[in-house]
């Protein structure tokens, strides 16, 4: 869903709602034992980028895109760890 809507050169989402950084941050902090160092660092960078600069909810930062790509690349492993699948 997100992948088809991402435009890395522009950093905006056409539709589909805002990037769910709050949900991702909550899951990562709640389930630290399931996170690897990369996921933790990417999440922290994405959160900090939004806190440091004025970012519209419909915009994506470079850190959001990196976090998204990491999650997509490892989604099956993450789902197995998180949901016991």
C-alpha cells in the first residue's frame, strides 16, 4: 500500500493517511526484545526528525522512508516475532 504511494524525490504521500510513526514507535518501545539495533535506530531517527523540524503529517522525511523500507524488507520476520506466526 505505502510503497506504491511513496515518491522518494518529493517526500509526500498522495493518499492513505499519515505515516504511522506514533504506532511504530509505540510497538518498538513496547516490544524491545523483538527489535534489532537497526529497527531501534531507524525508529529513533524518524521520531527525532519529526520533533526537530516542522513536518506536515502528510509529508515523509528521509528517515521515514528508510524506516519504511527496512520494515517492508523484514516484515515477515517481524510479524513472526511480534505475533508468534
